[in-house]
């Protein structure tokens, strides 16, 4: 990996990734533990011809993000807990209006004000189901400073490719920990930009998809006379809320453009799986304790595998099932009361006898012992 | 014979969604004529609207249109204007849209003095949902959710945005289409936050509960109750008996996207912040 080695906070690595990915608009509202991202962007964006605006609340932040995305800019916001809750309204609009945007959620303890300065992974299901209605979304889970950089870039690429909001599900530990991060050289990095219309104005329709189910995206002010409509709409953007078939067709397409591309979107970091008899499933900062636990178990002769979800949503069910096929037990390690456990159990309960939830909340990571104790109880 | 303005309308949006007698059609036409008479190409315009009856004024225009959810069009427009400051941004909003659920966006956009024209279709009630109490319903007025009379005093939106720092503030009613069109033209050419409070009739949901038998009766009431002021003396409290109209505020203040751009220019030249 070629680039400049830095020793920086995860939040700064994330912001640097955003700039490399081409982010030129950041709208936000200060909230712990994400604020370093906004501060960095307010300082650095003007230097590269971008814009930082501090909005009156997180509702306005998401709204202005969608507006700016439709002018052709790559856009991002960063938030946590209560702010993420306020963003759910316009996050649904970004899904419906197919506006590429990146939302970084540096998770803290909830519900309510909860624990502003403590780490958590309790927004897993909110990321999936937080706005009303049927929809599919992409959420990535970095587990290191390096991945705060790398997965933020990937988040922009996926948002642009699929015209969907992409959530970077970080947490307070990752956001504030200082680590070695290689700020990769620009030429080393693949950058994906949204498809532009091939049809001329007059023939182009705002929401007419290509065969890949993704409509090319015209920007405002390019002469296409676009009609962006958050109600159920037809391919021209015209309201069609009263037509059952129109709603069925639109919502199924918005879901299918994600669900039919799980192979392309979802990444899993699987290690020690060749001879594994059981495995840990984890993600984010909890996956670091989990990796330590797996290595220690291996030293003790326990054939434990390691499955780390780099992509939380869409959930790569086929891949997980394939890994789980010959396992006696799965242990889901996470800093919430078992949100991803529900998903793993749903996907694998016909394959694996014991699926165990190993939870810890309050703001601290699992100790290796806290993971290995229940593992040993089941395996021995 | 085709109406000469039809060529500027998306015909698949017809017929208009408005109730018979609604004031929105007058506002739509005044805006379209002001746009056509301006020296801007139609491709330079972006029209946004919120949700509620106001939401259906923008979509028929055959220009770039951004319909948004309830209360948020000004926040969407903020992103649009920062991204493309060369575009002419017009926001249609309503009294519930701008002063209740979207009140925060209204006051902060006015404070930033971001260049956009906000036209508020102020019909003193939530028409689309069936005529409930809004932040501009007169004190003691009957609505579907104030069956004993409105217990709240109404917002004066012109005073509100003036206090926040808007560059241009005017009020007209749907009985003043000529004056309204002129103010829209002026608001469009104004560099900064321009706000026009348009008192509009909702005969279906509001007027009939006040005892008005028709839309025209309501418009005649607007005409009779209006008193024209040119200058800040028009920023006075009003109630159903007297409606101050006119161009109240027209001032030069720094515009937000220009300030953002000059900051960016300085940052690029100096290589960073202090």
C-alpha cells in the first residue's frame, strides 16, 4: 500500500478518506463523539473548493445533503445517537429520491441522550429500519483507523454506484482511538462516479432505470428539467401515490437494486475458517476483542474461526451460511444486547446447533476472557 | 385554443390538484409570468416545494423541480444554492410548512441571508389534511382542531424573517396579482434571502368555517382589509380585520454563498485556517 503514514484519530482518517473520495459538501450539526469530523471538514473543504455548512439541526443537515447531491457534488454528514435519529426522516427521502450521500454514525450509547462519550454498537437495527417504509440501505462497519479511511472511500463509491445513502457505522472507540493509518495515494484508489444521462433533455426521464435498475442521474441546472419527487412516482418523477402498481414497481426496484447486488456490495473478513469447528461473528471495534479471543483460543488448541462483517447491510446471508455449514457453534460478539445475533440466528439456525449471543454494553470493549468463557462452556 | 402559458407546464401534471377557488393557481401564474419576464433562461431556475397544498405548485412547472417533504424545502434549497449558486432558487412553502414544522429552517436561512426567493402560501390552516389549526390561524378562529376557537396568537411571518435578517420582505394577498408579480420579480433579482408572505384563500377547508360562502367572497375580504405600506411601517401586527401589504424591507446585506466562496478563496490562497 503506497501512501503517507500518519498517526491519527479514526474520525480524522474518516474525514481524510472523504476528501480523497471527492467529498465537496459537508452539512452537519456538532455532536459527540463525531464532532472531529465536522471540525476537520470545516477547515479542509474550503481549501479544495468544497463547502462546509453548519445546519440548524440534523434534519436540515440531511435535507441540504440531498439538495447538494442533486447539484452533482459528493456529500457527507457525520453524527451520533440522537442526531442519527433526527436524520431518519430525510434518510428515507434520500432512498426514495435516489440521492447518493454518505452518513457517518459514530455510535454512542443509547437510547435517548444515553452515553455521549461512551462507545456502543446499538444502532445496527436503526441503520436498517430507522426510517418508515420498506427499503434497503447500505451500512459499512470499519474496525480500525485504516478502515475508517478505506471504508469511507468505499461508502462514497457505493453511494454513487447505487444511488443510495450509505452509512458508515463507526463507534466512539474507533472514532477517537489514534492509530497508524496509511493515507493511500490518490492514484492507488478506485473512485466511482454516478452514471450521467446518455439521452438528451426531452427524452431523459428523472427516474427511468437502465437494465441494472439504476437510473442515470442528471443534476439540477443541466437543462434536463428534472422532477425529483419523494412521493411514490413514475419514471418521469410524476406523483403516482394513488396507483398501487406504481408503488409496487418503484419500491421493489429500490430494494432489488441493492438485494440483487449483495455479492458486489457486501464484504466479509473471514480468518481461521479452514479447520474451524466453531466461529465468532463480530464487527466494528468488538471484532478487535474477538480477533484477540480467536488467536488465544487457537493457542489453546481450540479450533475457533473468525467472521468479521465489514458490511452490515445488506447482510450477506449466502456467504455466512456457507461459512457456517460445518460449524457446531456460532458466537455473536457485539456491544449491544444482541441485534446482529438476531440476524445470524435467522440465517443459520437450521445449520448450527448453538448460536450464542455474547453481549456487552456500557461503553467498554469485551475482554478476551469475557468472550472465551462462554465459548469454552459451549465447546468443552 | 391552447392557453399561451401551457407550453411552460408539464402537461402530464394536469389537471391541477387544487380545489376550486384555491389561491395557489394565482400564485403559480404570477410566479411563472415573473420568471418569463426576467432575463433568465428557464434552465437557470430550480423550484422547490414542501408538503401540503403548497407542495403541488412547483411540480407542474417545466423546469428543474424538487418536491420535498413537509417543512424541509428551505433546507433542501440551502444545499442546492451552495452547490450551484448561479441558479435561481424559488421555494414554495405554506404556513404550516414554513412556520411550524419547518420554522427552524426558515429562521436560519433568513439569518444566513442565503440567496433564494421563498413564497409562502399563507392560507391560515392545514388545507391538505382537512383544515386544522396552523401557526397563522387568527386568534379565536374555528378550525377542525380548534372547535372552541384558536387559543393561540398567530405568527407574523414578515416580522419574523425581518428580525432574522432577510434582505427582502413583502406581503400581498391573492387579491393583488399585479403587485405580487412585481414583488416576485424584485425578489428574484435581490441578492439575499427574499420572503413574500402571500395571504391566500382556502375556501374549502378554512373559509367556510369562518362563514365565507365562496372563494370570491374571501378574496373581496382580502381586498377590503388590505392596506398598503411601502417600508418597515408595514411590519405591524395584523388580524383578520386589517392586512398590511406591500414591500416592507429591501436592504443590502452580505449573502451567504458569496461569503462562503470568498472564505474558500482566502483559504486556498493562504493555505489554511489560523
